[in-house]
C-alpha cells in the first residue's frame, strides 16, 4: 500500500487548490469538475481538493458540537516570520490560538488549519 495523496474538502475545489498552489508553488496535475490535484515537486504524495456542497468550516481549536478538523498539514519551513508573511499573502489567516512557540497555526481560506514549523 502507498499513500498517494491527501484530499481536502472545500466549497469550491478550484479556489482552495489555487490557494495551496500559491502557498506551496506546486503544479496542477489533474483538473476535473469539482476535483483538482497538485503534484509534489519531489514526487511525494500530492494534495487534492474536492468540492463538497455541504462543507462546514472546521473550528480551531475544537469545541464541543462544532465541526472539528479531521486533518491538518504540517509544513516545515526555514524561517517562521518569512513563511508566515508568505502564507498570509497567499490568503491564509493566523489562528488566534497558538499552542507552541516554534509552531504557527494558520487557517486556509475555508478554515482548514495548517502548521508552519521549524
């Protein structure tokens, strides 16, 4: 068995894929109605996006009876400040709750948390 990729639901697969393309610099390798896949430049698992009409934005940090994140991405960076500025320019928002000093949690445009870490 091989993990081929990670799939994130979104109200619009194309819009969320465009955000991650700006953030990561990856290329689109598959573009179908309601489905977009970005390819990792090193040949590792890709990142895909599918349109979910009933998408509910997750809450970070989680709270009872609210949509919780089901997955998050950990992205290693060389400089948190530089990477954070880049993420915000791409369309991310710094999360209010930050659990650790060497990790910064951001939210993508539809609320999926992702972590930048050294």
